[in-house]
C-alpha cells in the first residue's frame, strides 16, 4: 500500500507553541536590523512567511508547505510574496503581494534555511492544491490532458541549458497526440520573472499547426482567473505531465499523477532535492538527463492511460 506523504502525526496538532522571551527579543532584533517580517514563535523561525521574492521553485518547495503547516496549527500571521501569488496561499489570513520581480536569495529567513537544504519535516506540509483547485474550471478537453512545461532563459549567466528542444517537442506530438490533448506552457507573460532574461525557441507556431493547445491562448477564455490560478486548475485536472529543471518542476511535484522531468544541469540532483518530490504529492516521478531518455519514458504515459480506459 502506498504511503500518504501528506499525513502528519495527529499528536503534533495538539501542542500549541508559546512565545518565549527569546522569541520576543529576536523579533525586536529583526525589526531593528531591517527584517520586520521575521517573527519567531516557539521553535518556529517565523509566523510571518516572507518569500523575499525568491526563485519560484524555492517558494513552492519551502515557503508554501511551511505556511500551510502554520495555518493548520493556527499560527500563521501573514504571508508576503510576489504579484499573482494569492492562489498559492489561499489558506493565509493575510496575504500581501509586494515583489514585482524574483531574485536569487541565499538565505530564506522565514524558514531559517539555505536553498537546496531538505525542508524540516516537522514543520513542512504541502497543501492539497489538486483537491482545492480541481473544480475551478472545466476545460472540456476531448482526451486526457498531457501538460508540457518548458522554459528557455539564461541560466547561471549562461545560455539556456534546461529546455525541451523543438525537435523533441515534434516527437512528443507525433507519438502522444493520438491519445492526449497536449497543452504547452512556456509563459513569456502573465508571470513574475526572475533575474534571468527570457529567450524564444520559435516553436509555438509549429506546435499550434500540429494541434497543440497553447496555454496562453487557452487562458484568453479564462482571464477572469489569475494566470497562476489558471495553471493550478490545469494541474488539478491532469495526471500526465512533463517539465524541465526549475520552478515548474517543483510546482508539478505538488500534484498527484505522473511527472517526468528533464534535468541537464542544476543543484537538485547534487543536493538530493528530487528525493523530496514524492513527499510533495506526486505519485509517479522520474528525472532524465537527456531528451532520448525522457522520450522513452513517455511511452509509460500511453500504457497507463490504456489500462485506465
């Protein structure tokens, strides 16, 4: 029987943390040193969860599960993040959007951790995004949706490294379109970008001609939602997904189903972050270092869907 990675010890819910003198002194010190959003309580680093405008993946990996755990304990005071993030903190009593661009943050004050460290299990509980957003919108896809999340931007001050090439995308369409409604997401607008410039693969016209649904064009029919809420609705409706190293792989890991990630370079394999992905909610997850490997694994999507039919 598979383990429920989101299950918590019910005994932990009964112990309410108490503000200590050390907590109060630390809060005062943080205010005086320019960190007014760091307010510890008991063993919790802060009851205000401020993403500091960090990279998107780290926010999904660290801040959202930490904030949700605090909310369930009745300890969450406030959340602070980028524009368009209200939907990620639907449980927050007071969410504020103050950052209009993401940046590299070397120390995450709200959780007292550095990026790439494994989240502290005793204060980390991912929300059930799939359950919360499953009925946000019905997209009326004629076949089960296959979501493809791509990117094409400068990485570590170098040309793009982690991206799905147009040639691979052609092969995916060729082999998967008979059984899936393919939805392609490589946003160039609607999201808050980080410090790395975004390029263009010039792939979208061809994909459209091949019958692929482009997410930004589909979004035009659901613009009453924020783009992030639209993405959450899509993810909640899909059991088959492809992503690349980076922020969207962390977002995808928060949803059940099958997820295949292309990873050519990045700290996730070096520091073992992918080992935590099954704890986030994804039920069938694998990482591939080449497009050839990835394409081979996508055949499993077809078999799963055939068995479920």
